[in-house]
């Protein structure tokens, strides 16, 4: 006679079968049966302090592994709190499963305690929503969720788990594990691409998106070197191509270099590989005309629905980055001297000049600190960040050299850096993990520092502390000069806060004090916070608040 299992045990079995090693959660009574089922598995359960952080940590786990990150939250406020992480996963094309406890079936529609219509709430931001309505359906729903989260353009899938269904039994067997499906380009399409490149004089390759892997990254490098192509990274995807490589010409995001923006506009063949060229990498949709680009646009993307959605490509290739790079091995560079090689060298020189450190007001020069860090850290160090003007310094002056060393939300979500760093350190305890955060950014999820302490995740958090919501103040001064409101913030003593949590704390008020403070933090072996006193006048590299107001002294 077949063994009877609860839906909760089938869900746990599905997670095990699909190679899920860790889940992030805030516990809730609505899914206690699932927590109990996880007790009998080898899956590590990480308890966070807020559901939004749990979902962000799971999203970062998905970025770093290529498998769906998994977060467990309870109904109502647990679900709504987690929505920030779901939004990150959607914008970043990251596979994520959010399992949401739900009220029992017999109470549905009665506005029961913490009841929420999960499907209606998450429909606008999730890739898909589902619900396990009977124990026998659990294997089907979980199998579909893994496939949906990873297919085409990856994204978040939200599944509602009615409390009574989790305890219901069935003899249904679990489904086989998910397998990644790749869409491969046809030979004719690759031949067309080769012809376009052979005729090109000013080509540019822009890499972005998700669904990469180490073999694809290595193949990308070979492809670039054979064709001597200039390569730019899309917004917060700098880790896809070694920033120290002679063919790397910069990244597109907040404040791209004028040279790189011009190269995008003037390219005769523009190859967008894996990304979507959304608002930030396209500088507010100004670098490529919609719907008819001036450039001959080659758009390679694993989701057919993204091809032609904004820009009508000259050549649309529906393929995952890995499949495209594999097919590109057969392409041959022009038989003549490559016409654009001089342009590649010029683009590299312009990037190096643009990423040379600039001073800023105050005694802490952030560019110098980042240049020191890029020489101090190993190539496999992981850097996370959230949102704020401070991140512009990070993206401009730090150089990412290896795949999956950058964790940053393209959605511009504050508070992301710390939970992402914790996930990274739990996955790779042997690697250095540094989180950069503004003071407003850090205070969004500062309570997760205790999560790091509880699980021994020795992350180093550098809080760029300027007492202001810098990005918003910048826009405020530009639009409503001299009328500051709602952008000044105060902070605790972050070094003392770290020690109160059981971690290591440092305060740095001068640039020359950063290196020894960082070394002490690293040597402590504990989660650490370095409180970095930063001038609120320093708005962006080379730009101050006074510049924006037009009142800077000559």
C-alpha cells in the first residue's frame, strides 16, 4: 500500500529533490506543518527578522546559485512584507519561490485573521502565482513552480499554502527534479550575425541579464577576444565580464561615462546579450530609439516576449546566454584586419580615465577607499549593495573581475545589501563578503545584522554615513532648491550597534584610517560594521549639493 504523506512533507521532499540547500523565513503559525517537515531534512532553515529581508536573501541565493532561492512567510503581513524581495527578483530576472502560509480553506472569503488574496496581491509583480488546493496537487504545483521560475526570463513564483491543506495526506508521489531548458539559436541566425559583424565599423557588445554560468562566461571572453569587440556591462551586471580586461569599456547605469553613452548611440551594430536595456542602462530610454533603433540591433534573450517588446531588432535571437555563447564558438572574425580594434582600445582608455579616483568634499574620499579595496580583496570577494548615490562610487571605482561577485538590485531597492551579503556568506563562508550601504539604506534592514551574528555570517558592512537620503536630496535640490524637507536622517553609533549585537564595530572619520579598520574587522572573524563618516555635500563623483544649487564657491 502506498505511503501516505502530508502536503507539507511533499513540499519539503520537492525542495530536497530539486537541490535546495537553504531556505530563508520568518516563522508563522500558518505554515508550521511545513517547518515541521523541514525538520526531517538536511535543508538549512535561516530565520530572518523581517520577511522582506528573507525574500531578498533568497533572491541573492538564487543569483549566486542559478537555482530558485526559497523564502517562507506567513499570510497577510508576512506576505506583504515579502513583496519587496519579490519585486527585486522580477526586475533582476532571478528565480525565486515564495511559499506563503494561507488561512484554512473553510475560512476563505470571510476576511479571516490575516487573510489576503495572495494571487491578486502578487499578480502584478510575480512571474506567476499558484495555490496548492489539495494535498494530491502539491507535487504538480511545486514542479510547475520550479520550471516556471527558471524558464525563459527567470522570475519569482508565489505559492499559497492553505494551513489545512499542509496537514492533509495523500499517496501521490513527488515529481522528478526540475531541469533547465535552453533555447538554442539557429544556424541561419548565427550566419546573419557573422555577416553583420563582418560589415561593422563601430560594433559594441552589451552583456546583461541572468541565466549565465561559468562555461558561458569563459566562452564570452573567447568570443570577445577573437573578434576584439568592445564590451560594456548593463546596470549592475559588471561581474559578467572582467573589468580589468583590455576589451572592457565600462558599464551602463546611473551616470555612465559620456564616452560610453556616445559609443552606444553611434554604434552601427549593437549586440545586446541577455539583458533588456531597461530605463537605467538606456539612460532613460534615450540611447536606443523606440521602437526603431538607429543602430543595427542584435538582441539575444532567452524569453521570446522580450524580443521586440521595446526595440525592434534587426536580428532577434531567442536563446539563453549559455546557448548563444556555445553557438558563437563557430563564428569567425573578419578575414581582413578588424576595423574597430582602434575603437576598442580608445574605449578602454576612456574607461580607465573615467574610473580613476576623484576627490570629494570631507576627509573620507570614497573613490580612494574603493581603489584600495579592489587591490586588497581577492578576485572572488563578493560585494553587495542596495540603493543610493553612494552606490555610484562603488560601480564606478571598484572593478569586478569574476562572475557572481556582484549582488545589487536593478530595481533600486533600499536595504538589499545586508540580507544579500548574509546569503552570500552562508553560501561561501570561505570568501570575503563586503556590503556597502548608505545610512538610510542600511537602516531599512539593519535588524538583519543579528541574523548574521546568529548564523556566524562574518560579513563586513561599510555604512556610508552622511545623515541624508542622498539621492532624494539631490533631486530635491535640483527641482526645489533650498526647500529641504524629509530628507535629513539621524543614525545610531553603528560601531556600538555592531558590538551590542555581538559583532565587531569600527568608526572611520579619515580616509587613511579605513585600511587598518578594515583589517581589524576582517581579523575579528565576526560580522562587522565600519561606520564611515561621509560628507553630505558629496552627492556624486565630481558633483556636490552646492553645484546642484548653483551656489558653490569658485
